[in-house]
């Protein structure tokens, strides 16, 4: 399979991912213009998202030219197509998190008037499924690229965002929702369901 076929697929999948985000930004534009009642470290947030963008540079360089050919990893085409399938599944999961969050979503760590604690849909068993979706998308894209430098950038970007944000995000939710969030934390995993919930030993909220 020619390399450009994988590059075209990777570009189309990124486009779909970005369109999903832009659609929700447009739908929530009026809500996002409201002054947040809680804001956590906005400068740090913007720097982290900027760092994630910088770490995407190898991906763009791979898509548009031959400059990263030296970092190519020879893997069978079927594995690379499998990476594409993983990416599609991750994008579907990403879309479902936006649908579940609706007006509760914000690009930064913020809470606005009318926000509620979401515990349904993909949030039923996992507290941070949008991060999970990001990891799935980036791992799938890494396999699709068959390029170790692209993979390093994609995975590092998600690790940076997760490591810096998730703890602060949970503290923000604890401050906002108190015992309700503590109970939610007790029955859910951060990125994947708790084994006890999967085996049916716990009964998560159906809210």
C-alpha cells in the first residue's frame, strides 16, 4: 500500500475529530461566553494545550512531506489499517463524551452557572472518558503512521495533558460537588472501568 494512502486516511480522521470539536464549540458558543464561576489556572491550561499542539508538529510533518521518513518503522499494512480502526473507535468514543457532557463541557478547567455532575453514558463507569478517547485516538494514529517520532509526539502530548490536568480537575469537581463526587469516584475508574464494576460487583448510578 502506498504511503500516501495512510497519510490521507490520517488527515481525514484528524479532520473528523476536529469537526466534532468545532460543532460542539459552535453549539455551546453562547454558554461558553458566560463568565465562569470557577476557573482553575487558566494560564497553565493554555500553556498545556499549546504544548500539546507543539507535540503534534511531527504528525503534520509526516503527513505533508518526506522529512520524517528516517523514523519509519516497517510494520505490515494490516497492522497500520488496524491503527486506523482503533482511531475511528476512539473518535466515536470522543463524540459520545461530548454528547453526554453537552453544556457541561469547557476547553479549560472551568465551571459555569447551570453545570451539573454528569454520571451517565460514557461517564457511567469512567470519570474521564474524554482523556481515554484521546489516548485511544493518539495510539491508533501512532500505529497508523508507523513512525516512532510521530508516535512519541502524539503519546507525549496526551500524557502531558493528563498528568497536568486530571488531578486539578478532580479537586475542582470535589470542591463543586463534594460528597456526591466522592461517591462517584469510589465507584468509577479514571480512564477505564473498575474491575469490580465490570464484573458486576458494584452497581454504578444509572443517572
